[in-house]
């Protein structure tokens, strides 16, 4: 295929396995990303999952603020950003989803947010050779999240790598960056990221082949890091001195180096919850291989929903090796949280017919 004169110069070999080439037969240089901008970002339903940063010309900007676009990069109209966006033609998913086994677990090897079962799943997968690298979300001294590559279980003894960061993390851009350089990878993400990953895997075979394990986290809401930092600082809690952040029983709790705690009701944080979370109904990361959360198990344990055969194999291995302690998971509590999320985040997607009807009504009004 020849690239039309004046187009941004990219190496088409780079796009191997992407649907771009298919769409590029009829390119419309300027309009494809606008679809994403109008229907998802400007519509306030973007989840900040970062899947669209697969863009081959880096036109999509994912920073600690709503997704933005840099048209100067020259959209080549490939349509891949729209094709992989889980919020384009968004149909919310909700509930507990399907699972093979549900359990409460606690790692004997690692210290994490709850029972460190997320870390244990990745560590065991690395040890078994199921994955070559795992993408984790670590934190800096200001509790700002950043993505790290973990290749050996011992690296997870660093407690800045384990534990929850209540801010958006650039997991998907990092996955895009390394996908061609690794054979197998595991990722951890909020439910919206897992939905992005699944859509990506559906459209781009390379990701299906290489992402071998997707661990999803239970999730009710998330924050932009700078908004969370400023909000807490204004109320006297400086994340610079924090060692842990947690949400328990409707409260956001910050634990500091000296052992003291700051607590604020999550309801009071409503003003900084981004709009994309307000339309999200997936609490339990339905599309993950294994979902892990806090609710539904006793203190110090994580609730684990094993959904795929790969996750089951990893779980059986950690049991056999004696890496974990198990207890009963109370799924009725998880179900309650799933239902609660649907209740507080109503979303009625407009169908195409509905939009057409609205358009007709507008026209009639003008006449
Ligand atoms: C934004 C957010 C909201 C959550 N809300 C709830 C909730 O309402 N109810 C509930 O029961 N559980 C919730 N969780 C999950 C919970 O906080 C724990 O992460 C989960 O129980 C796993 O604990 P663990 O000890 O097994 O994990 P660990 O072994 O400590 O590992 C957790 C791993 O998660 C990854 N991670 C941390 N922060 C992020 C992030 N922002 N984005 C992507 N990956 C990340 C890191 O790689 C970290 O190592 C939430 C998690 C997040 C990130
Ligand atoms: S992914 Fe393709 S359509 Fe989307 S912004 Fe980038 S070049 Fe344009
Ligand atoms: S929902 Fe995800 S893929 Fe869609 S525009 Fe937002 S960040 Fe991009
Ligand atoms: S609530 Fe959680 S899963 Fe839903 S959009 Fe926000 S961060 Fe993503």
C-alpha cells in the first residue's frame, strides 16, 4: 500500500496485526478520532482506561486529566482508537459474573493491600513460567502511581509496588509500548481497563496471543492523582507522608508513616470523582481471568473470584506449594456492592434509533 502524499510517515510494519490496514483502504484523515472525542470524551463517559493510546501516531494524550487529542499529529483515519474503546457504543456490564471458584485468600509471602492475592497470582504465574513479565502499579513518595515491570517474585517484597493507589495509572500505554518486545505478559487493572483489554484482544490478535493473565480489581470509583492529592491536602492530609490509602465502610482512610490516620467519608469526595466513573456499573471486573477485592472477606484476606482455566491452574499451584491461606468468601456482600454500583451509577445508553428520533424531533421543532 502506498501512503498518500503529505501523510504522517509511519512504518506500516509497525502496524502489523492492527486492524488499521483494513480501515486505511478508505482513509478519512481527520475524522476518526473526532468520533471518540464527541461520543466518549466530550460526552463525559470516558473511563480513562487508556486503551485508545494504541494510536499509531500518538495523537491521544493520556495524562493526569481528561483524555485529550493532538490533531497536529495527523490522524490517519485508521479507526483503531474507536474500535478498541470500551466506552464507544457503551453497554454497561454488572453483577458478579461467571466464576469457577470463589475464595478468601491470604498470601504467606507478600504484604499487600488486603491478602496480597493479586501479588500472589502474578508471582506464581511468573514462577510457573505462564508469564515473562507482569505490569504492576507502584507509587512514588507522593503516592503518584507509575507502572513497573516485575520479572521475579522477590521484587514484590517492595510494598510500594503492592497495595492500592486510588488514582488512574497508565497500564495500557505501557502494555502498548512493550507488546512487541515480550512473549507473554500479565496485567492488573480496574474493571474498565480489563474491558478495554478484552476489546483490544478481540480486534488485535497480537494482544490475545501475548496477554496471558488479566487480574481485575473490585472498584467503585477512582480519582485523578492531582485532584486527590489537593483535596486531601486542603483537609490537612498530605499524601507525601502516607504509607497506605484505603476505602473501608464508606470512608477513605490515609495511614501515615507515624502510624496516625486521617479519615473522610467517601460521600464528601463526590466532587472529585471523574464523570466516567459515574456511568460505570462493573464492580467485580467481570471480564478478568481472576477478580480480587477487599469486601467479602475478613481483615487481612482478599476475596478472589477465579474465572478462567488459566487462573484456576495458577491458583491450584499456589495451594499445592502452600503459598496461601484460605477462608470462606461472603459473596452475598460482594453481590450487594455490585447492586449498589448499578444503583448509584444509572446509565441508559442512547440507541441509534433513539438518537434518530431525537434528531427528527429537533428538525420538527425548527420547522
Ligand atoms: C481505584 C480502586 C478502587 C477500588 N475499590 C474497591 C472497592 O470499592 N471495594 C473493594 O473490595 N476493593 C476495591 N479495590 C481493590 C482493593 O483495594 C485491593 O486492590 C484488592 O483487594 C487487592 O488487594 P491485594 O492485597 O490482593 O492486592 P496487592 O497484592 O496489594 O496488589 C494490588 C495491586 O494492584 C495494582 N494496583 C494498585 N492500584 C492500582 C490502580 N490504580 N490501577 C491499576 N492497578 C492498581 C498494583 O499493581 C498492586 O500491586 C479497589 C482498587 C482500586 C485500584
Ligand atoms: S488511532 Fe487512528 S483514527 Fe485514531 S487518532 Fe490515531 S490515527 Fe486517528
Ligand atoms: S474509554 Fe478508554 S479507550 Fe475510550 S476514550 Fe476513554 S481512555 Fe480512550
Ligand atoms: S469506577 Fe473503576 S472501573 Fe469504573 S470507570 Fe471508574 S476506575 Fe474504571
